[in-house]
């Protein structure tokens, strides 16, 4: 099913069903972003514990970015 097919199917829903679909999709996106962030945090903690990264102040980070 293509993205366009999905959009066309959504157009066939009632206004209330479209609103419900929007809410469901928004919650799913939020949850997926939350899960991705949690995985990034876990990886950063593993990297830190393994000595692969070191603490840095925001000023140090900006200095590295701008140099």
C-alpha cells in the first residue's frame, strides 16, 4: 500500500474518524521518538562507562563545533 493509497483511504473516513486517526498517529510518533531517545541515552551511558566519551561543558561542545 503506497502513501498515496493511505491518504486516499483516510479521505474516505468521517471527520470524527480522521480526528481519531490523527490522535492515534500522533501518540505513536511520540512513543517512537521516546523509544529512540531512550536508546540513544542507553548507548551514551554505555559509551561513557567504556571510556569512549568524556564529560564536556556546553561551552566546550560549542567550541568543538565552531572550530
